[in-house]
């Protein structure tokens, strides 16, 4: 990529909705052979061809291709769009905010509408050997294409070295239990909130502090909480 923020929407669309050949071509064009991938449900460590015994041509990019192909098989009809993309020049990270509607082929009439943030770690390289082309300086996305550099003045481009997908747990639950997972997770969140409130009140004598509008004291070994008016409330009411 010469302009990551501008080009990333088409890259994501090709990987998520393209044909098997489009997926292969997109990975070969924009992703490094030893790319790593992290997702709530799967992980691909970074490794070069030859790292796996008896599979001299296998690399981590090929495994990522298999994941995208299975993703496409599970949901032949996917609606996906990039809401925003921000390139952090200091850390060489591209943050992409995405929303998608995922329809599993074996669950008719169901669609999971989820949002996620994809973080892509980029490296700048040319067509010549990686050891001589990886940029050690901060990456900068300028108004003009990347400058010509290196032997023969090849144009330096940005390639994806690592991809990490971040989902809300409630959205992950939609994939595991279609139609029910998100509701169960929301119920657990509400229960967890009540437990936090109960714990905060019960441990006030230990932690100190207080709850607004609540007077806590012990009587006959029991912890009591009485609702009182603060001076500010009394002044407004008077």
C-alpha cells in the first residue's frame, strides 16, 4: 500500500467478500509471507516457509488464506464496511473501525450485526531483500505516494506484518449462540454490575469512602444504609 488509510477499505472488502482468487491475490499483494493473525477464536503465529517440517513451502500467510476462505464459506453473503481508519505514524499501527453483518449459511433468517476494531502492524519494504528494506524510522503517510528508494529506485510500500481483531465479548457470543448469545451476555453484564454495587457497599468499612445519598453505619452488628439528603439537595429542594 502506498496510502494505507485510503487503500485499506478495498483490501478488507476483497478479503471478506471476494472470490478465492481475489483473496489469494490480495494477501500476496498486501501481506508479508510471515504475517501473524490474532482473533478471539483463532491465532496464526508468524513463521516463514521452511519452518514446518515436511512442509517446506508452507508459511503463515497460507494459513491466513485458509481462515479467510472458511470465513467466506461460513457466510457467503457478508455486508462489511470501514467506518474509519487512523494511521499511527510513531508505532506503525493502522487502526480500522469496522461494522459487518455476518450471516451463517446453516442458520437461516439470522444475521449477526457486529462491530470490531482491526489493528494492522505495518512494515515498509521495496521489492529487494527484506533485511535491507525494512524501515527502522517512523512511517509517515504523506499526500504524495511513498518516495522512491533503494537499488533501482523501487518504490517503498507498506505491507501488513500482523493483524489483530478486537470484538466486544457480546458480539463474539452472537457467533457462538446465534440469537441468544448476546442476550445472555447482556444479562451477565447486568448481574456483574449489581455484584459490583453490592461489593462496594458491603466493603465500605474496609475501603472507606461513601455512597452519594447513603449514610452507612453499624447497629447491633448489622450494616445499615439510610437514604439522606445532602446539603446541596436540601438547598435545591428548599
